[in-house]
C-alpha cells in the first residue's frame, strides 16, 4: 500500500486502449484541422482512433507470430534507417552552410558542350510573340505589321499600347512549350501543330471572343538538340548535386579525422 501511495498519479486523459497501450488526449492534440465543424471533428477523431487501434493490433499480432530472427532483422533495419535519417539531416545542415550555389557561365557552357548528347528535347519548343485583341480593335492591320516586323520602335509602341490588348506575349527570346500557348489562344489546338510549328510563321486567328495575331520566331522539334538556355537550370542542379556529394565526402573524412585527433575515436589492435 505504501508503494502505491507514493506512485505519481497519471493525469493524462485516455481516449482508447489496446492491450496495455493507451491513446491519450494529448497524443491527438492539434491533429484536427482548423475550422472543422463539430461533426467533422468527431468523424476525424473516430477514424484516427480506429486507425491507431488497427496499427496497435497488427503490431501485437506481429510480435506474437513473427519469428525472433525476423523481429531482430526488423530492429536492425529500423536502427539503420534511424541512423541514416539523423546522419543525412546533419549533413544537409552543414552542407547548406558551406556550399556555393553560384556557377560561372563558362562552367555551365563547358558541361553542356561535353554532354550535349544527353540533352535531347522530349517535346517541341517555340519562340514566339502574340497579341490578343477584341474583335472591334480599330487597326488590326497595323498591329499585324508591328508584330511581324518587330523592330525597336515597334517593341516600344506595342508595350505602350498593351493596356488595349486582352492578352499579349512579346518575350520572343525565351523557349516555351506549345501547350502553354494553346491554353491561352482559343483557336489553337494540337490538331494544328503542322500549321503552327513553323519557323518565321505568322498566323491570324479568330473566335467569338477576339482576334489573335501570332508570330512564330523559331521552332525546335522533339529529339532536336536542346538549347543551352533551356537546359541551364537542369545543368545547374546537376553541378550543385556534384558539389553536395563532394562536400559530403569531405565531411565524412573530416569527422573521422577530428574524432581521432581529439581522442574520441580509437581503434584497438
């Protein structure tokens, strides 16, 4: 009786029990989404408790029915995975502080030239400019001339008139996917690919909403050599991953070297 008297009382509020394991109210704190109604909260809690109970019951049965060797194998796998998670998380913190994420254009260009064969397009790309105006736009002919000619004066005037356009895109130095344009220009779809995907090609299209003036400046087809400016982000990521790998290897060597120096790691012969 005296032993029971001095045992601290468990103040936690139990929600469910499976064998000797309890699910407490504090275990589910913060799990219910903000703004959920009382009905949704009750349903969420019921489903959560049932899932918890299923997991506990399966674990109980597994420990009874799986061999000792199997359970030991799982323990080793879990411990290895736990160690790997901690190790990689620590490495990421250290590497993120040390790594230089900038690359000179010469480095990117050199990698591209050395690995061109690996950079083939898996889809068509285009450079274009287009203007979308209402059907009552006063001078479509002049607008067409500006879109087609597109000298410095035309560029300035088009930008100045842009508030009169329903939509427009004039950055013809950037490669884009045709599907992005199909989504913006109603009369265009994949069935018009042959008509649309032609270099230095002008199209004037109409639908019930407006008039679309489209100039295709350049075209690259699937399996063509990918342009450097298009794959530049990919190359940067490849080079960044290489730097991370190199820093990771250096960190692995340093941690052993430092531990030996400070007599925190010793090998007994």
